[in-house]
DNA sequence: GACGTGAGCGCG
DNA sequence: AAAGCGCGCTCACGTC
């Protein structure tokens, strides 16, 4: 007998049902309601996406497209959709359009009612809408990729909840066996959970009474003394602070919490009006002593606690041992995953314990201060205590989940994050006056230019049509103006496919004076807003900016930077480069040196694939791989070698070959796209015979029309592609093995440790490996260089990192030493540490003169 | 007014 | 047969 929410008749018209009155969605004949169904012998409720599901869908009733495939998969596990599960829709109604949050939450009462009546032990969320409706009230960032493959103890609703993709995703990508294999793994995971997880009732719920709130001075001193007398092996701690960065006057550590036991955390106010000055002094002495004691230190983001301890308490924590944030990242590379709140929820079902405190921790001004001091003290301390507790639990869980390969990467990152704490603290000197003045200047320039542009005929026509002048910074208005009012031919769509793109590329093709002027204006606005303004906001009391360098956010196990982002300051466009870099200066009397790894992607490619042809290209510096490929791409075997060095011709062709063919091919692109891009960039470049590439191919093909010649070129690139992969056949073979390994295991292993997982495409499977590993070389080098500078008590400091580049604020007297140490570490010692580096690495130096800005830097000439 | 998202663009 | 990849930040815009 089927248990169902409503009668098990096919469809029930909505009008008869009182539950849906509030929703008010127009549910006429086409939009029918589908009641819950199934026998649920596994005590498992499947909540399926509905917006994808049309009533006339042939492929399945409840799950919709992909239902047949889903059933087949269940059958392989000897399961039956109707017998073993209950199924209900995210919304009972079916509609062609998306449901609003409100509609989804109204309909959710049907789901809660079902759960109350049938008491499932597990809930499987099938697809993004199901995930949204389930977590909506508690979390943002509700994408499938963030939540899939987890089994969460949801105490609030009394079930284990297991979100996975909707099988529609597999059907829509029918030919992609990588997606299919990953889905099968996720489903296996879900079924395994259902078979093995205990009843949630028997799982211990975290208890907030485990937090000891200490507002009594004697108690604080006595507990801290206890820790000092009997140092625990491990201690987790956590600060609540007045902001993210401690460098400005007035920043404080409001409270401290710590935990060394599964069921006990301590939490006390620190720089808080609560204490008399003498009391606070005593507490500080004790706490700093703890920071130095032999206990192994653990925190969620150790870089944060390290920096604040050093700046506010002037104490360097000793024996950092575990960073649960980096560990979380190491165990799972997906993005938006490592936050403590998220981790606490997915592991122990702790939702929203920060709800009341969160508003007090958000910065309220341009200067980065929050209102933590106004937060209710008891709640603040409780919150901090839970953080420490959760960190301790996380550590214990993570320790068991590690394997030696992942731990190798983890160790590198823990050391790296502490080196980056030094980098953050040192910061970068800037010319504040320059940035302020230039910002004002640009504001004026932008205003003036905007006025001028609005006088153009095109803008007047826009005004006529819409009764207002266009906003030249709005892509919507530009789209209207160029393609609706002026009726120009659209060139391409945006990524979402919803709109006609109006980016710089399109603007240049529109080829009108206004379009060109708009692009120029947009660039200046970008420089003014993203760089100048951002820098000015971030200048601290020491006249320096202190960008963050994080290691726990990027899927590929690269690093990231923010506040301001030091990794995307303009360099290609001369004017943008000049404006934004002119205010970045060395410390007084210093110069800025930086080195970057030469052709690091190619070298990593060689380390992974061990392709002998690739290796010999690298080893023999008289050869040039990209030049040789360019000769093939452009059929220019006969051009003299000197031609390939000419800036405006041969060298450009080589450049576009490298970036338009070689790398895209490595990462999974193919001849058609490559040919298109190369033709666009290169068809007007001159050959050694002084004719354009287009003309050159006209001669070769003996064809006349542009289209015919282009077609010939595409076909030619196809042949080059075939020959290329024949030449680098070991590389190709490695690529294929890499795909196969992922298909079987769902993993991409990096040579430097770590493994990437999740839904990866062919391109990502290759790209992630090279990208992450290349950064790890730089990170290891930076860590060692930083350590050696410190050991020698040098004045020179590492001040930044840009993926494969290391920036050093150098004292001129130490310049030679800086180069020596860095070169030794980055090219020689690194190969003793990473044995898998089987080709030589090279670094290239650039430098400024003493006291001169980063814009003025020039390449260091080889001696 | 806060928040999320899309488009666009800066870097490797 | 075929989608190069990864970030952070700003602005505009629509929704809550």
C-alpha cells in the first residue's frame, strides 16, 4: 500500500486544496499538483526539484527528466524508487517558471508536514531548488556544488540530510561520462550513508552548556593558571576582535576563548571595560604565557590569531600545530566550504549560532571597525566559546580523515600560512598623497568625459527613445543604445546567454568613435574605483596597505589575495599600469625586487607528463617550442629565425600561438576555437615577406573569398593539431590517463600533495594539477626565503605573492644576498624538497631603483 | 537598506 | 564531440 500525502491519483487540481491558497501562484489547468508518493521502506524521503519538471514531461512523474536513469542506478544497488523511498516535490505544483523564495517557503510546509507524519530518517535533496528550499532560512550560497556529497545531521528537522545533484544534470550532459561517473559516486555515498548512519536520535547533540563563561577575575586567573601548570597537549583558541586587521589605532581583542577538552571551552572578555587596568594586565601576562607554553596550538585560521597576537599582544604564539580552516580546505577543495559556521553545521548540525552576534562583527565604517564592544557580553562569550569547541571537534575529526598525501599538502600550507602572516604584517608602503590626488583628478576627468560623451548623437537618440540619457556604465543601457536604438548587429551573447554582450571586445568591433570612447572611459573608471579608491581605503596608520593572502579558498589549491587584492593590479595596459602602480613604493631607502618563475606551466607540464619531447625543449635553451608551433600554425617554416624575434610581427605570432593554441590545447580546447581566436588576432599581422597572414593563406590556398580562406585556415589548424599531439604523444597519453583516473576515482592528485575532487570537466582535470602545483613551488620558496631572511635578521622582507611571483622589499646593501638566497632556494633547494621536479626551474628578476615606485621597475639584466 | 547576481575586467 | 582554467572587485540592478 502506497503511503502518500494526498490521494495517489495522478494529479490533483490546486483549486481544491486549502494548503496552497496563500501561495497565490496562478495554477490553472496546465499547472497541476503532484502529491507525495512511495512506500519509504528505507525511511528516506527524496525531495526533488520541481521547476524543471513539466506536467507533460514524459520521462518521469516525480523526479522528471532523468527519472528513468535514476531508477536504473538505484536498481544497481537493488533498490526501488517507489518501494524504498518517499518522493515529494520542492513545490507540489509544477510550473514552467522559477518559484520565488516566498512560494518555496510556503510550499515547504507540505514537506514539514510530511516529515512530521512519516518520520523519515534521511532526506535526500535532489537538485538546487530542493537544496534552496531546505536551507533557505539558514544559509546563503545554496549551490549544488557547495552542498553535494555531504551527510548533515539536521537536528532542527530530526533527519540526516544528503544533498546531491538532480539527475537531470546527467541527462543534459549525456555524453559526458565524467559527470555520470561522479554522479554515480555521489549516489553511492548517499546510499552508503543510509545504510550505515545511526538514527539521529542516538547521535549526541552538541551542548552549549559546555562553554564556561568567565566574567569573574579570580576565576579567569585561576583557570589560566591551571593551563600553565598543567599544559594540555593541544589547545584551541579563538579571538573576537574589533575588525579583521589590527593595524589601525584603537583595534582590540574583545574576548578570548580556548578549549582543550571535548566537552569544555572557556571564554572570557579581554580588552573590555569589564576589567580594571591592573586586572587586564594580569590577564594579559597569563594569556601571553599560555601562547608561549609547550601546548600545541590549534585555531580556525591560525594566520588570524597569529597576526592579532603579534600586533595587539606583542607576543608570538609558539608551537602552532593545526589550522582547522586549512585542514578543511585540504580535505575538500570545493569553494565556500571552510568557514567555521559552515563546517560546524555540516559536521554537527550547529546552525545559526552566530545569528545574534553576527551583526556586531560586521564592519560598519570605511575604516574596518565593527561594533563588537556593543554586543551583549554573555552572548559574545558564548559565541566565542562555541567557536573554540567547534575548532577542537573539527581538529579531532580532521586528524582522522587525513591521509599522508593530503597531509603533505596540508603541512606545506600550514607553514605557508604562517609565512604569509609575516608578509601581511609587513605590508606594502604606498604614496598616500599620490593616490589621493590622482583619485580626485580622475574623478574630475571621468565627470568631464561623461558629459562630453552624452552629447554624442547616439546618446541623444537614446534620450529620444527612452526619455532619459543613457548611463554609460550600465551594460543594459549600452545594449539598448547600440542594438535597440541604433540597431547595430549584436556581436555575441553574455555568458548566461541572456543578453547581448557590450564588453570591450564587442565595443572595439562596433568600431564607432563613441564605442571606443566608452571603453576608454570604462578602463579609467575601473582603475579609479577598483584600484585607487580601494588602496586609499586600505591604507593603515603606518602608511602601508596590508593585503590578506589566504590559502583556504581556491579550488585548485592556489592562494588568493584581498583587501586589497594584490594579485590583479594592472600591468598590460600602459596607462592603467602607470596610474595604479605609481603609488606602490618600497620602504624608505629600499628598492622593490621581484622574481617570477619562467614558463612555470610548461615546466609543471613536463613534471606531470614526463613527455620526452617537452623535456628536451626545456633542457635545450637553443630551441623554442612555441616558435616551432607558430611556424606550423602559420605555415612559415621558411621565415628566417630572426623574424620570430620581431616585436610587431613574428613575436606576436609566437605569442598568440602560445596563448591561443598551445595552452588551450593542453587544457582541453580544440582546433575550431583555437583557429577562431588566432585568426581574429593574427590575420592582419605581416609575415617576413611583408604580406598579411590573410594574404599569405590566400596564396597558399589559392582561394579568394575571405570566408573560404578562413575555412582553409581552420582545416589547416586541425592538421596542425593532429601533428602536435603526435609529436607530444606522451603528453597526450598522460592527459588520457588523467581523465581515466578521475573517471574511476573522482580525484585529481597533485604532485605536491592534495587532491582535487567534485564535478570536474576535462579541461579542469589537467589545468587544476598544473595550476595548483606551480603555486606550491612559489609558496615553498617564499616560506624558505622568508625564514632565511629572518634567521639572518635581514632588513629585506617578502611583501607579496602573485601565484608564481614573489615580491621583496629590499635593502640595497642586501640586494646581492637577497638574489643569492632566493635563487638558491627557488631553483636549487626546491628540487631537493620536491623530488618530482625533473626539469630545471628558472626565475627572472625585476627591480626598481631606490625609493622608486613599482611602475618604474625594469628587468634585471643578466650578468 | 541589505543582499545576491550578472556583467565586466584586472591578474596569473 | 568539444566549454581553456583559477581568482577578487566594482557597478548596476532586482528582490527581500
